[in-house]
């Protein structure tokens, strides 16, 4: 995810994180205990929320994100309208996991 995409989707990412505080704590705990993994069991708890938030983005935000998608470096495959929600759902989920990783290593008392 580019810096501009993170800025544009910042509030959407926060909404996904805040949709279930216990899932957020569980994700942080998994990251702390297991270290880097390609998949965490509790990341699935955020998938529906991420999809819902991305599908409800206003049209102006969608068009801005489509422009950002095209100019991203390294180049990405072409983004079609029907795959917009799926592509950005995964990017939002990836950012949620990254923020949980940072938060997990900042947590002092478990």
C-alpha cells in the first residue's frame, strides 16, 4: 500500500480495527506469540469488516484510489471495477495486520 493510499484509507482502516476490540487484542497476542506468519487465525475476524468498509467508500474516494493504483510503484496489474473491492479489502487487511504487529511489540503488559 502506498503512502497516499494509507492516507486516503486511514479512517476506513481505523473502522476495521475498532469493529471488534477482542479480535484486535487476539490478533496482537497471536503476532506476539507466533512472530511473523503468512496467515494469522484471527485475521479472518477482520475480513468481513474490511470488505464492508471498502464497498461503502464514496465514488470520489474510489476514483482517487483507482488513480493511486495505476501510479503505484512497482506496477500493479490493471484494476477493473468488479475487482476493486476485493483488491482494496486485502490491502486494508494487510495494513490492519501491520498495525497490529507494531502495537503488539509496543504492548508492555499482556
